[in-house]
C-alpha cells in the first residue's frame, strides 16, 4: 500500500510550480499581502481550480472560495484553507501548501460530492505581518474582527497604508470599519489547515505529519530599557557599578533557568530576547554600559503559564534593580491569546492516521496561524503540520512532496470519517 | 592647624583659571594633544612659572620642565609631573592638577632650593588617546619608547596623523623613529604624579587624598562574536535552540559571579562588556538571535590575575559552546601591562600624611597614567589621587580646591621627608 499517489503528487507539483512562477523576483517568493504577488497567485489558483472543475467565488473581502459544482447542500461546510501571501523573499510552501492540500482533497470527490460532508477550500489573503505589521488580516476581516485602526498601519516601505491596499484590491473599507462579518461562527462546521512546520522538531524526530494541539499565544514587550550608570571601565570598582549589560545578562540567565525548570515540569513555554543592544551613540570598550535596550517575548499554549512567567520576570527585575542599582522600564505590553485546537478533530486526525498505518504525534504550533482566529471566534479548528527543513520565512523552506501527500491523505481520511474508498481512490 | 593655605589656594585657582581660559570653546576643556589647546596651556603655564621665578626649559620633544634657578645640583632629581592635554570637551583637572601641584611644591622652596632634594616639575604633552588613538605619547617619546608605527596613527577627524602633529610642534621625527630617549632610568630619582580620581570610590568613602598602589593593566578583545542560529521565536523549542543572546548572557553572568568571588578573595579585578549588540540588519522581536557581538575587557594591577581570569573566560566559553551549540570567535587580544607604584614612595606618602594628621588610604588606579610609563621603564614612580566627583573625561569633573591643597601638602611633606617647616611655611 503506497500512500503517495503519483496523480496527487503531479497535481501538487503543478500547483506549487505555477504559483512560484508568478511570485516575483528571487531570491524566494514575494507574494505581498493585498499586493500584486498575492493577486497573481490567486488568479493562478482560480484558473487551475476551474480547469479541475471546481466552482470558484471571490467574497466581498476578496478571499477565494472553491467548491464542487454538484455540492448543493446548505449545511455548514468543513472549510479547508490557508493563505496565499508570503513574507518578502520567503518560501513557496508557507500558506500555499494548505490551499493546495484543500484542492487535492476536493479533487478526490469530483463527480461525487455527496460522498463527503459539504466541503469548501478557502484561499485567504494577508496572513503575514511582514508587509503592514498586522497578521491575519484576511481571516480577521472575514470574521468581522479586523480593528479599524489597522487600516492606518503603514506599509513596510513607509509609503501607503493597509487601507490603501485594501481599497486598491476592491474591499469595502466602510464594511471593514463597521466590523461586518462575512462568516459567523455557526456558518462553518470546522476550519482545517495544513501547514509546514516552521521549527525543526519534526525533522529532528523523524515525523512526516503531526496534529497540532494548539497555537501558542504570545506576550511581548518590543522594547525594555535597563538604565544603569556609565562610568570609566577601569576606575569604578564592582560595588559602585550600575552595569546595565550585567543586569540584563543576569535577568535573562535567571529566566532561562526558570524556563528550563518549567519545561521539566511539563509546561509549554518559549522565551526570546531577539534584540539586545547597548547605546550605539555612546557605548565604548572602556565605558561601563549605562543603558541596554532589549526585546522580550514569551509564548505558550497556556495563557496562565505566560502570565505567571511574566510575573516572575517582573519580580526578577525588581530583585535585580535592588541588587544592582539599575532600573527597568517596560514599554506597552502586547498580548495575543493562545488558541486551542478542537479536540474532536485532533481525535479524527489520529484515527485517520491510524487507518492508513501512520503514527500521528501531536505538537504545539509556536507560530501563529489563521486557524487561531477561527478557533478564538468559536469555530472548531484544527491543523496538521508537515515536516519541513530550514524553518520558514526564508527561501530555503524544504518540504518533501511525499510528506505533503501523506498530510493530504490524513486530512482527506479525517474528512471522510472512515470511508477510505471514498477518498483514497484516484479517478 | 589648617592644611589649606590661602596663598596656595589662590595660586592654584589662578593657574587653573588661566589655563581654562585658553582651552577652547565649551562645553568643557579641549586641549588637543600636540595641538593648539595644549600649546596655549603650556604657554600660560610657562608665563606664570617665569613670574614665580622658576627657570623653564622646553625639551627636544617639546615637554616643559621647570626648576628653581638656584638649584644647581647634578644629582638625579625628583620629578613631579603630569600632562597638559585633555580629551575633547573634557574637564579642567585631569592632568593639569598634577602640573599645578608640582608648581605649588616648587614655589614653597623659592629662595632656598637646597632645603629640598633636587626638584623638577614636568608638564607632559599627549597623554590622552582620544586624539590619535594612542596614549602616553609624551612620556613614551621621552623614554625612547614611542613605536615608530604610532606616527602613522590618524587624527580622530580622519585628517592628518600623529606624525604631522609632532612635526608641526617642532619635534624631530627621526629621533622619535630611532627611539632616542631624552631621559634614561638613572637620570631621575623618582616620578611623582598627583591626579584626580576618575572613579567614585573616594567620594563614596569620604577620602580627600589617597596613595595609589598601582596602575591597572588591561586585556581587551574589542570584538568577540558569538554565533548561534537564527530561528522562529515561536516554532523552535528550547532543546533545539542556539540562542546567541542567552549564551553571552550566561557567559557574562558566570564571569560576574567569578569576579565577585575573586574580589572576596582579595584580588584586584574589574571586568566590563561595554558594547553588546545583536545584528542590527536582521534581529527582530520574533527571531531567535543568531549572533551577538560584544567587547570584553579585564583590568587588574596583577598580570597573573588578568591572565587567569582570561583563561577562565575562555574555559567558560568552551563549556557554553558545548552546552548550547554556539561558537565564540575572538578578535586579536590587546594587552597593556600593569604598573606597580614604588613601595618606598607609598610609604613616604603615608608617613607624610601621618605627620599632618591625615589618614591615607591606598587604592589602585583603574585608569592609565604617565606614571605607569615611568614605572615600567624602571623609574620609581608614585601617585596621589585627589577626591573628584562625576569621573573624568567630561566637563563635570568636580575637585574641591581644599582637597587639592591637602594633596599638595602630602606631596610636599613626602618630598621634604619630615622637615615640615621647610615645606609648609608660606613666604
């Protein structure tokens, strides 16, 4: 029994290649949110969908919906979707893989739509925050949740705003501002998304496909300042120093150790200080650093874990302030809620995998996804990850098509709910 | 018994004010090494010295020597000196205080030179590295130790070299290149330097004057790179991360703790990482930092302590490399030898202070001084520090004249070797 169908692999390759061909100059893929690259990707997808015999519809917020033309049922459908945009010079699979996966599942039911539950494939726009500093634009708008203030967010180039781009794409800005939802929670039975893993766990563990347990929320301070006191590096003894670098080094080392212990206790947590810098205008080899600016980010699937780790961070700051005579200043805190994936669908993924002889491990998603928006709006949402090397958001994404087809098999099998013949026989 | 002589204080104030008046536009003092500000300061000092009845001589390397005209002895003299230059927009006391102190001591022997050992006051040029990246130019040249390569060092503005400036000041570049010494170790009985403290210890402890035990050497890497691996801050779990910020934070925290313990054990040591930065072109809040560049400096009065602490640093780097999958890359190491101050003169300072009822504490000098050049050339050298707030190399240096006069009293008393009347009675 081979899980990889030659026909599926060929269709997948055709779809990936056709979109790559219109994704701008290299290196990598540039499919700008509500920009030309995304427009062209959507046009290519819609053209092949029509060729495959799917009925296509662009909604009022310019997302693309695909269905089988003989599916005339009114029951809330299972939606398989993801996004078409990419970061600048990103990879071809982040987002696109989920749309292609949906199309492959839909293709298996051509001519016999009633053999499956009502199905829709959704190609969303604007998931990447790289262009306007705002993520999940398409899905938030669809659910009436895009804040009006987001329309004023500037393009990464500094020229133009998200509102300008939405208008150019033909969206009704008044409807967006009014929070008019095109989809309400009861309208959709489930939102399913297949995505490449953006971390190295599955490659390290040898897992081709996994079910996602939840999508981590995050808690950020983009800038924390630690203010000490500059001084002559030779002339000030240790007991009179207020060294900002050593203070922040101690803070991060303490939190790193707490992190290690909490993982040992089974908690879900990551912590990152991606930006750390002394003052470029005044720092010097022979000057005790009087100021450090650093970013601080905590992510977890569990809001309470984030909150407690955050409280611990602030407590450690107070202790270091008292011991070292420095001061920590925190800019505004930015919160994104974690999203739990639907337990029923995680179970269905596991059963489906078992039926096709695949052990299905579960992992959390550290990165955010449109699925979190649907889940937090009360729609049962679930995700499959496909093994991928070199992370994402770079041209070196490396997903094997064989792994991808295995993911499509699990997805199709789960949608079918046990009727293998209906989904695994190719036409 | 008052230690502050009105006459001394008046003369000191006159000298400080006269030099300040020709030290360029504010803020602070700008007496450029081998430049106009230093020239003008030397001219003002020479003019007042002549008025005071001193014999002045400019040597072949354009340093100013002052003596009493009736001192015709040939025995090696005790030299009291310091430098006239300042950093750009520095304070008025760093350097100048030592020259003024020498002049005040010399003034006390006017008309009776033979009541003291042979005395010379030396106003050196070019001690500050701020102008040409090279420190102790005047004293190194005097002792035949200025490396020929230093002549090519560029001015901080990028225009012109140290060689150009020396030539313009009238120095014989061939003699400098040939390492021709104007002073050999046996020519000078001792080099004594009074200087403001450049750290906060004396203010914190309430010590007006201290004897300097030694001048710390330093060991530097201007740039150390820690190379880890960038990755998605949400998607990579702790066990697969190679976080350069956490690696360097751990290194500095470990070294900080070792430092604390070594101080406890009585060792002399300071450690500074004045520059610490993630890669500005690629760092981001949501990216695991893949690279950190930081400076690393160790100072101590004891070369072996520096060397051992350095070895410990490299060992901790190896341990962190193994544990965290990062790599440390060290650029070339720069060494400056520590200098011990002469025990005999430290003792004489202590006895002198005792005679005038002042407890004299001892502290190391973290910053470098011309005295280190003399000491390392084999000339007995010693220093007194005078209390000063706000450090040095900035316009906010704050030395009280009363403290300064106390320092002059200790210096004069030590030179006299117990004959109080000879040095503390004003004319």
